[in-house]
């Protein structure tokens, strides 16, 4: 409330004064007008009465004057001279008498008229009218604009004869003046002065016809009226001034307490609750003032309480903010109806809002979320809003200046009044620092301070994680326990610092060497991080996963030993040292980490006993196997380079007529030291070591040589030469490279067949199927090898563009003895036939097997019964055996189509 009166407006006192003054003024004006009218009217009545009185007085004065004049002339008429003259009836004498009388009496005219109205004689004014004046009649008469008194006196001369004396006497101005003075009004001749219009006039009662008027002069009344008006006006002004003064005083008196109340209210409104009016008035304003005082009293009482509460609230708010800062915890509320987001300051600090007081819009907030986590956060939020699911979710945010934060949000749906109020409430905690600290602690707990490698705990954890994975994949784990040979000597001779330096470099070389071996021989991605740990002293352990064969571990060990042999440079010292490795495998050598480590350690001691700088398997039998495989790798490389391999061919015979319809090319390697090595052994090694591409290249070349050499014979017999394609070779470029070779060698693709396993196709199905289509388009026949050992589903088969199904040897082996094997094989034959495939049985060794397969409708057989794999010259000599009946291949509709 403003205690100031705004400019241009009026205060309450001014308003009241103006209103009261207005009322006083207008009532005074009314009174003045009414009084004035009454005064004027009264004055006029007065004047009229005065006039009437004057008129009556004038009448009496005239009558009196006429009576005196009459009496005077009666006396004249009664004189004997007059009577005698008239009785004489002599006109000149009569005239002379008239003149005499006129002169005597100072009359204007004297006439003698007979009773019959005849003028007998006259003197003075000639007026015929005078003749008509009857005897005894006196009146006023106006002649020549002058008022005259006229008297007629009868003079009886005899009983029958009478003469009338008519005298005309002017009434002098002096007489008129005197009369006017006497009757208080002016006697004047009517019409004498036109300027007297606004004065009151009245004719004198009996003498109006004579033209005499009474004129009342109103000047006095007017002056009186004027003076009365002046006095009235003055009185009015004084009264007005008094009224104004009184009004102002009264208004001030009323407004002052109102002002006090207003000022007090304004102070209270501005928070000064000590303001009081303390009025002693007993009227309504006093009541109001006391009410205001009471209100202020109560307010200040409750304000005191409120101030305490507010203070508490502020303090708890500060505590909360500080607690949120310390805990890096922000809280938020999101109103679902309006989309309004409100959050604590710490919340915005966590999200790195430029201005934590303004915050960010929901869209900006969403943008800050890490792209990979955004989806899951939005999903959790949706689930929360739709189903009221409570959520706890960890996610990352990107900071505008670069960098990331790891946050944990917890939120739930809050509803009130049914669904009227729906909002998501929650907290967001910045876990970045905590996670970093946890990682630090974890790192210290799980790592070796000297080398930065993992320690026993970390290694145990890694093994425990790897075991279920290996179980799922059907692979093995290898634990290599590595101990430096005679390390004590380094410490003793060169000191512990050099010893530590060696250990650090050994650690690096183990990690590096493991990586190299894994990448080179086991198809690992370059970013692969091996699990290497230092158990203490000079003892290290390596975990190798995805082990399919013991030779993998032998190879890695060999590589590590080789790498560790190189001299170490520590400052100016050069140290040469070797190591021994003990190998244990899961699950063969133990289930649990402790057992595996113990066994690897035992194996390691075995290696030391064996002369050091070597590795040893815990299971001694493995040593032989692994070492042999290792030497296979070394010698196979040499054999391939020297061209020491051979290619044998095994015939296939059609069951219907026994005719030879194809040959499978099979690699043979006779090593001077190792003897004849089965491809079942060396192909796997070749695949693992990458030697397979050289081997495949060599086989294809050799097959091409044979096909070129024997083309006419093959054509004549309607036979093909098939060869095996390794899964590792069957990549996206296989078909085009193969086609290029055939073109270069000028080979008819129709004479070739490719044998491929399901596992090879399933490595990358899309690419493989595309490659198969390309090969088919070339005109090459395709056989699905080892059918029945892999996935072997009918639905899957339908999708593959193959021509021939080669049933694996394991099915055929017992069909003659085992009924269930027989029925299984029989249904595979039936299924293959139903799909329009050419079905070949592998590993047929006995006549009984051949008979059964023939009875079930199998197309062809391959096996020792038909012929063992043998060098080309001997194998191809079989072409044309058993009667060359060419029509028999017409059943193979899919290839001829
Ligand atoms: P595969 O493709 O199933 O070859 C058939 C295998 O069965 C050959 O073994 C063959 O000697 C053998 N065999 C044939 N008939 C009989 C029989 O009646 N009884 C018995 N017990 N065995 C018989 P091999 O030559 O040892 O080849 C083993 C595997 O090595 C082959 O199996 C094939 O997968 C692979 N292989 C052979 N040569 C090559 C090659 O040049 N390149 C590729 N990539 N793999 C090859
Ligand atoms: Ca084969
Ligand atoms: Ca096979």
C-alpha cells in the first residue's frame, strides 16, 4: 500500500471538502435566489400600495382644490354686480364682466352659458367644449397640454331663467409640485414623458379622463434591493468561507486517522510488524485501528514462529545441497502432464549445465547422454511412466568440454489424486570418481606392483571366467607356468635393481610373445590381451583359451622360450637368461585353478629337470603328441617348399553297375623321419599354422595336371576328379580365384568336383552360399563332405546348392551289424534322393555294406572295397572298369541340368 497520494488525484480530505463546499454553495445560491425574488416581489407590492395611496391623496387634493375654486366662484357669482349684469342681459356688458372676473381671478377663461347651452359671453381661452359643461359640475380639463380646473356655477336669475358661470383656471406647476410632495408621488400629465415606462404609474381615480397620472418613483426600492443583495452576497461569501474552513477541518479530522491506518498497513505490508496505531478514538475508525493493531500483533507472533521454521528450512536445505554436493547426488522431478523438469543444483552440475540455476531442457539433457546408453535410459524411463516400474540404471554422459561421466539414476513414478498428478521422481549420482577409486583399489588388489601384470587373484578370476566359456565351446584351457632358470644368480651377482629390471622386461616379453603367437597361429584379433600374471619371484603364468590341441600350447611355449632367450639390457649390464615352462590343461589336468596351477608347477619342475629352456606337459604322454605335432608343422613347411608331398586318388564306383565314376584327390606326405603322415594330422596343423593355402594351391595344381593329362579318358568314362577344400580356404574370394586358375589352365570345370564340409559353410553362411552359387554357375559339381557329422538338417540342406551328398564313414561302419545304424543310414539315403541329390557312401569296406546300400538306392560308394587311395597312374588305370555303361549317370539330374 502506498502512503503517497498519486499526482493528479485528490486526497480524501480534498474530496470531502469539495463535496461539502459544493453542497453549501448550491444551497446558498438557492436561498439567495428565493430570498431575492421574495424581496423584489415585496418591494413591488409596497410600491403599488404607495401608488394607490398617492392616487387617493391626489384625488382628495384635486377635489379640495375644485371645491375651493367652486366656493371662490360661487362667491363671485353671488355678488350683486354679477347678478345685475346678467339680468341686464347685455352682451358687451356681460363680456366685460367676464373679462373683469378673469382678470380678478387669474383664470384662463370665463364664460357665461345659458340654460339652453348657448354661450352668452366669454373671456380668454376659446373652447367650444366649455359650453357643454353642465351647471354645478366641476372637473379637471386639459387644454393646450396644460391641466385646468373647470367649475360651473349656476346663477338663478328667476325661477325660469338661469345662467351658468364656467371658469377655466390653470393648475400651476407649483400646485402640482406641492400636491406631489403631499401625496408622495409625482402628479403628471398622461403621456407627457415616455421615459417613465419602467416606473409605476396609475391614473387618479376620478380624473383619469383629464389625463393626470400618479407616478411612483421606484429608485428607493431599487437602491434598497441592491443594498440587500450586496449584504446577502457578503453574508453568503462569509458563510461559504466558514463552511469551507469547517469542512476542511472536519475532513482533516476524519482523514488523519485513516492515514494512520494506511501507513500502519503499508509498514506491515513491507514486513515491519512492529507498526502500531494505538488510536484512542471511540468511533468506527478507532475500532478499525484497534483491529489493525490486533492483526499486526498476531502476525508478528506467527511471523516469529515462521522465521524460526524458515531458518530451520533454510538450514536443512543447505545441508541437503551440501550433502548432494559431497555425494555427487542430484535429484529431479519430471511432470508428465506439462513436461516440466525441475532438479536440484547438483543435478545440473553433474550434467555440466552451463548455468546450474537455469539447467537444461529435456532435449538437451537427452543429447548429453552417451549415444550407446541413450536407448536403454529412454527405455527404462518409458517402462517407468507406462508400468510404474522402478528403475536403477547406470549410463554415461558426454561433457560439453569433452570427457565422460558415469552416472547412476534411480527413479520411480509418483502419482497423486488418482492420475491427476503424475511425475517421475528420482536421483542421479555421479559414480565417476567412485568407480575410478574402485578401479584403483581393484587394480592394486589384482596387480603386481613391479611388472604391472595381474597377480594370483586376478589370474584365478580370469581362469574362473574362462572355464564356463570353454565348457560352452567345447575347447580346452592351457595354463603355462613359467619360471626363469637360475634367476637367483642375477640377483646375487648384479643386485636386486638389475633383477627387477630383468623381471619387468621378462613380463613385457611374455605379454608380447603370447600376443604374437596367438595372432600368428590362432587367428586372434590384433587387439587381443592375453592373461599373464606374476605369481611372485621369477614365476609367471599364462592362460591360453580356445585350445583345441595340445600342440597349440607347445607352439606358444616354444615361441615364448625363444623370445625370452634374447639378451636383456639393464643400464650397462647385459643379462642372458632362459626359462622353463610347465603346462597343465583344463579339464584334463584338473578342474580348479589351484589344482591346475599346482600341476603346471609340477610340470615346470619336470622341464627344469629335463635340462631347462624347455617346456613340459603335466601329462607326460602329451609331450610326445605335442612335440610330434610341432615337428609336423616345421617339416610340413619344408616339405611344401621342397615339393615332397604326393597326391593319391581314390576311386568311387556306381552301385548300379560298379562302374568307376570319380576319384577323390587325397594328399599324402611321406617324411623320411616321421614316416607316412596322415592328412588327418597334417591338414589340421596346416590349417592352424596358415600352411593350408600353400597346400591347397599345390593340390589344385596337381589335380589340374592329372585332369589335363587324362581328359579324354575321364570324358569317355563320364568321371570327375574331386578334391577337398578346407574351411579356412573357403572364403569370399575362393570362387573367383578358382575360376581364374581353371581359365589359366584351360580346364573344363565339368570334370571337377569340390568336396566341402558343413562346418566350412557354416563359418560364414551367407558368403559360403554365394560362393557355392558362383561355383555352380561355373559348371563345377559340389559335394557335401562328411555328411552326418555336422549340423545335418534337412531344412538346411535344401538351402545349399549342392549336387552330391557324401555320407560319413562313421554311418557306414556298422550298418551290416547294427539295425539302428542301418535304419538311420537308410533314411539319410532316402532323404538325399528325395532332395534330388547324388548320394555317395564313404568308407565302404565290405560286400555286405555295398549290398545294403545298393538295396536302399544309394548312388555310389567309395572305400577300400572299391580301392584304396593310390598314386595317379595306378588309380586312373581303373577308369573304364566293370563295363563302361554311360547311361547309368542319368539319375544325376541336378548336375546334368
Ligand atoms: P575325407 O575327405 O573324408 O577323405 C576320406 C578319407 O577316408 C581318407 O583319409 C581316405 O584314405 C579314407 N578312406 C577311404 N576309404 C576308406 C575305407 O574304406 N576305410 C577307411 N578306414 N578309410 C577309408 P585320409 O586320406 O587320411 O584323409 C583324411 C582327411 O584329410 C580327408 O577326409 C580330408 O578331409 C582331408 N584331406 C585329405 N587330403 C586333403 C587335401 O588334399 N586337402 C584338404 N584340404 N584336405 C584333405
Ligand atoms: Ca573328402
Ligand atoms: Ca569324407
